[in-house]
C-alpha cells in the first residue's frame, strides 16, 4: 500500500520504518513561506493549480488548502491504495468539535469506518463529518473552476469538498486536526504544544494492511 499524508507524517514514516511494517508508506509535506510580497495573491485573483483547475481567491487566509490541493494531485500520481491527509485546516472544525477531537472525512463509507475503528484502537478522538453535496454549491465560482472558500457556513465541510476536487479516483481520508494538533495545555496523554495527533491512528490503520 502507498499511503500519502503530511503535516507531522515524517513521524509516521519513521515509526512505520522502525516497526518494519511490510507496507510502502510515502510522506508528502507541502510547504511554503507565508509572507507578503509583490507576487502575493489577492482577493479576486485566479490561481491555477498543479491539477490544472483554476481557483478564485476569496480569502487569502485560506492558503493552506491550495498547497494541500497540489500535494494531493502529486500524491495521486503515486497510485496509492489509500490517500490520507492530516491537515490543521479550519477553525470551523474546532468550533464544531472542540480542541481535542478531529474531523474525519472519507469518500468511501467502508474506509471511513475502518479509519474510525483505528482511531478507537489508538485512543485518539475523531468524529465522522459528511461530504455534504449541497454545500458544494457554495464553492462554485463564476470565473474559475472553484472558489477557495464557501459562504462561511459549514467551513470545515466546504474545505473538505474543495480538497476532494483534487483526489481523482483515489480512496481518500481527510483529517481536519486543527484542534488537537497543537495544544495550549496537556490533555490526556498529549503534551502542551505539538501533540503528534493522528500518528497513532495512522499506524493502527497501516497495520491493518500489513
């Protein structure tokens, strides 16, 4: 199995290697600086992704999903069995679920259940959220293929629908870990600061393929 992911997944790749799991794991980390400059995009700009789709920029703070989109496009070319992303993506997910639970999305029902079960075994808190097709209307653009944000409602779902545009036919899991990825105080077994949330669950999931 090829397993694509990012944002902390270097730890996952190292753990899988040290455990000598008989599974092929790829960790992809899209990154860029986040500074103003003459070439920075502005509201109203149209951005062309690696996939070739065009994106109307409405909110310049929703920039992380743009590099995630390109990472998903790159990852799917590896022909993964399962494509998984860990993303500190939306404050909306924290509003919905709090700071200790992550949103779990998948484009395959059986895969969603399998990943949720891995989370239970790893004692990490996830909550399945829907890829609500009605909200897809909110990210349609009159001047581009898609907008980088919706209308302000269901923000985590709209962001997940945006990312889904770039996974092709891959079986895909999206984890919005904005809350538990970085903690202001220790919680359960997680320390203050970067928690490594999601690594234990991903390992449990990978073991199910080993």
